[in-house]
C-alpha cells in the first residue's frame, strides 16, 4: 500500500503517538481502535503499521516516554542539602511536572492493567525507581531526626498519591494558582512526616 500523500515518518510517527495519547486519555485504551487512531491522524488504518507494530506498543511507548521524561527531569535537579529541602524539592517537582501532563498521568495510572506482563514489568521498574527516590528522602529524614515515619514505603505511596491527585481537580483558570497549590501541598506533606 502506498503511503498517504504528505505522510512522512518523522512527522506522522509522532502524530500517531499524539493521537493515541489523546484518544486513550479521553476514551480509555479498550475503546480506542487502530482505525480511530488512523482517522484522527488522517491516514489509512493499514498505514499505522508503518509507525507501530500494534496498539499495545503505542500504549507502552506513551507510558515509557512519560516515565523516562519524569526520571530525566528529576535527575537534572541539584542535590538538596538536607532531607527537609529534598522533600520540598520532590513535592514541588512532582506537582509541577505532572500538572503539565494530565493525559500522560491519567494513562500512566489508569491503563497499567492493559499492559502485557512484560511491558508492565518494565514500566513498574521505572515507577519503582521514582518511588525509591522519595522513599530514600524519607529514610534520610528519619536518620537526620527531622521526620517521624514508621513505614517509609507506605508513606511514600501516600505522598505520591496525594501529590498526583492535584491533576484531578486543579485548573489553571481556578481560584488558586499552581504556586499557591504547591505551597499548600508542601505544608501538608511536611506536616505529615515531621517529627
């Protein structure tokens, strides 16, 4: 089959991923067909296979790219002088990074169940790396005597769930700015772990 006129792999490939991202975030993985993605991009359904092997690969690519961007952005931050500053940095980073990517965040949490076991294991490993960074901060704070956390792993999951929840309700046009939300959440996180 001939490539659709005006279709180029360096342009159409990213458009396929962007369309899949939008459609899966809006309708859910199970409700989105390759045909719907093709229609969104403006190519024949069969042409999608020039850019991706299947829908599962698209889902995995979306999640992997999100996690890789997250880990890369986090790695670029300077080392914090102490556990309190490290926790504040993590809190603000998490809110700011995720607030710019609501579709990716929704897919990363809601569509894990649709990954194959192999793909799930790869994404889960990346998630554990990120979660481990927060757990290390909490353990450091306990060692420094500034945090009181009986179960750092449980506290890690609770803090991440709380921070990620901002995406479900925050709106740029709302009453509070993102800076104000960061301040409120930093205060709540700090109080929840402070000795």
